[in-house]
C-alpha cells in the first residue's frame, strides 16, 4: 500500500544536520601507493618480528608443557602446567599489544580467571579450567610454523623486488668488481647469459617494479591470517563477547526506560497536572460565584470547559508518545500514516508486511520512524520524504529517505546516536547514508519476531 501525506512544504531556515569532512583523496591509486605507505611498513615490521617472537613462544610453551606433563606423576606437575598456561596468557597480552600497534587490530582482553576461593590450588584450578588459557597455548604452538612461512615469503619477495627494481643503479658493480658483464640470468659449462645491455636492464627493473607493487598485498594477505589468529585465539570467546554486549544493551534499556519515565513525569507535572489543578480552582471559584453572580459563574465554567479540552489534548499527545492506540489496534501501516500526516513535508508511506511483528519490535520500529520524520521536519530542509517497511527473511527493515541537505552523522552525539543505541539493545542496526548536499537514507534493521512471540 502506498499513500502520500503532507501539510505543505514548511521549509525551515535552521541549519541542516552536521556533516563530516569529505574523505581524503589521493592522487596516486592504492596499487602504486602501497609500497611506501606506513601501513605496509608496519605490516612488514610485524612479519619480521613474528619469527623471533614465535620461536620464544613455541620454546616456552613446549618446554613448560612437556615439563608439566612429565611431572604429572608427582604433585608438582599440575602447578607447573598451570604456570605454563598462565605464562602463555601473559605472552598473549604482549601479542595483542603488538597486533594493536603494528596491525591496528583492537582485540579485547579474554575472560578473567574466576576463583571461588583464595589460595594456590584455587588459582591452579581456575587456570586449567579457563578456555582462554588453552587458546593462548594453541596460539603459541601454531604461531611458529606460520611465522616461518610468512617470514620466508615476505623477505624473499621484498628483497627480490627491490633488488631488481634498483638494478640500473648498481649493475656496474659486476664488471667493476666481480669480473662479469652483469647479473647472471643463466649459465652452464659452455654458455652464460648476463643482463648487461640497456634493454635487459630496463626489463629487469620493470620485473622488479611488478614484484615491488605486488609484495605489499601479499604481505597484507599473510597478516590477515595473523589477525584471525590473534582475534580468535587471544581475544575473548564469542560467548563472553555476547555476554558483554547483552550487559551493555541492558544498561542502555534501563537508562532509556528511566529517561522515558522522567519525561512522562515531567510532562504530567508541568502540563496536564498543572492545568487540572488550575481547573479545579476555577471550578471552585465558579461554585462560589454561582449564587452571587450566575453570569460570571457561567463565564468561568465556560473557560473551565476550554481548559478541560486542552488538558485532554495534552493527555492524548502524552499517550501517543508512550504507545499510540492506532499502533495497537491497526498496526504499523496506519500508525506510520498518522505520523506522516503530521510531518511538515509530503511523506510517501509503503508498508509491505503479511503479518504483524511482535509488539516490542513493532513499537521500536514506530518510534524510530517517528523520530526520523521529526528530524526531517526540523533539520533537513527537504521537500519530500518516503518511509518503507518490509520483511527480509528474519529481519524487519525500515527505511526513511528525504531529499534534504544531508550531512547527518551518528558519531556526533545527535539523536541518531540514541536511536542506534536503542536498536542495538535488541540486536538491531542503524545505517545512515547522508552525504553533504543530500539525499539522506536511514535504514533500520530489527530482528523479526512474530506477534505473540516472547
């Protein structure tokens, strides 16, 4: 169903959403910049350091684990094995710091050791039971063979590329000091081929240029494996990460609910409640005037009647802000149409749902669209807008588009960041595409749960 609503164009003179600076544009393409970029040299440094560090890690891990396993027949084996795992956890912290500094990889700390009581044996048991300890040990063992491979490939390609690329600068060394015409390409007992004429020297430099341009991307691919190993083996487990996310989301939900309660209390106290108190006082005065001056009393009652209408309208607006009745009775299509009719620009609403989602998801989608339309009315300076709602497999999709000035950004602490936090609390996503000059396209993605599902 597609419907258009609007109450005129209502162009505001306020500035639009804040916009970020444009991305930096480079004159050279990425393929030509790669050999001299800082990221490339940091990745090269990471690979070169990986070999000696991995030797130390492997030596420590294998030695300590072998010692602990050999001593398991005695009481000392268990503490030695726990010390080996604890040392691997500590070395894992060093590796996370190295990956953070050279690869730009942010990896959280693994889950801490949990001991129910104090003492050495409690600590030993916590270390042996911790999955992070065993993952750190696995990393120490697997890092060595991979470090040898990546070190060999990187050093070979890097030295070969730069050696051939700079060959025109140093080929004179061969006839001057080595007693041959140039770099030997082929040779046997009767025949030898040297790279000594200008054409061959130029081709050699061209081949070196190809190796030099390709090597950074090969090194980047190799370090991607290191990133996966550090993230998967030295970071928190998926379960721990999920628990942290849920704790954060719970905090957001609690704070949001408390803020909503304070807003409702403030609106009731400053609005309808104050008006009803004044109404009661006016009716009391009218009651006293009824015998003395019925005409004045009738006028006061008429004024009180107007105050009642105003108070009722304020209560309706407040109830609509909590949860509109039209959303409960008729669903998103009718509720969004009602919101669109109050927007200052024409809004096209299209809802393509064969069934209703769960009330909680439906309410979040409604208030998200309502706040986005309010932003359009206040800040966008748009002349039209569109709201689309549809289901994509197990996700509820909501998209709001306008042709305003653009520049909306969730990273500046605006209302969009609050929307993003609310959606994140229910495993939702808010994506904002708003270049300077417009148009603005905001897409909200919510988990689909059918009506009646808890």
